[in-house]
C-alpha cells in the first residue's frame, strides 16, 4: 500500500505591521496589502526563488515558490520545487 506524501509546509514571509527599512523608512503592511501581494504573484511569468538569507542576484536557488496565500494574518509561500538537501536543512 502506498504511503501518503507529507504536505510541504508553508514558509512564513510577512505579517501585518509597521517595519523600518535599512534606509530608515517606515513601511506598513495591512491585510489588504498582504492579499494584494498574494493575488498578484504569478509563478509562471516571474517565479520567486527559495534562497538562504539575503543573497546576491547570482546566488543559487534551492527551490521555487509555487503560490502565495494569506493564512492567519501572514503572507505565506507554498513551495513548488525544493532541492532535497535544502529541505533537510530547513
């Protein structure tokens, strides 16, 4: 009998609130902004890479985000493809 494949966990990206950028500018994200980000994400035309830290533009992608959603007041990524070694590290 086949075992069910475990669901890939979501990755929390952003919560509602006011944040200060490295330039010192305050930016506020509410539920509407989080939802707009999720609704506007298009993995087919501009897929987001899964990376470690804040990489340079040419650092490796360890996977790709398949979709974004708002769950429990947070913007979350649902990975589509993940390198096995990255999944083990996370």
